[in-house]
């Protein structure tokens, strides 16, 4: 269980931080590194295949690799939620659990 005081003080700190600074500036390096990960993956695959690929094509491939990553994370989250929901649901009387 979360301590309500810690939640409140954290919220106050976050509101103050975002009131004083531009959030895009605060996360610029993290976003850049995150996106670079997919571009590097696209470059590695192209080099492995011996392809010469334009920057536009690398950007396009990186975009699809990022979309694939996000879709896989959403799938795993839904699967985990379903599993948690199934395990929390009471079993009907007289029925065996699998």
C-alpha cells in the first residue's frame, strides 16, 4: 500500500518541477537515447544483410521497430493483467482449478 503522505509530497514536487521547467527539456536526453536504440537496431540489421540504406529508410524502419516494441509491451501487460485477474477470481464451488 502506498503511503498517502509520500504520494502527496511526490505530486507536489512533480507539479513544481513541471511548473518551473519545460518537460521536453528535462527528458530530451532520455528520449534521444530511446529513439537511437531503434535506429541502431535498424542499422545493425541492414549491415548484417549487406544493404545500403538511405537515412529516410532507416528512419522508417526505426519507426516500425519502435511500434513493434510498444505493441509487444502492450500485449505483455494485457497478458499479465489477465493472468492476475484470473488468479484473483474465486473458483466456483465444486470446480477444480486447472
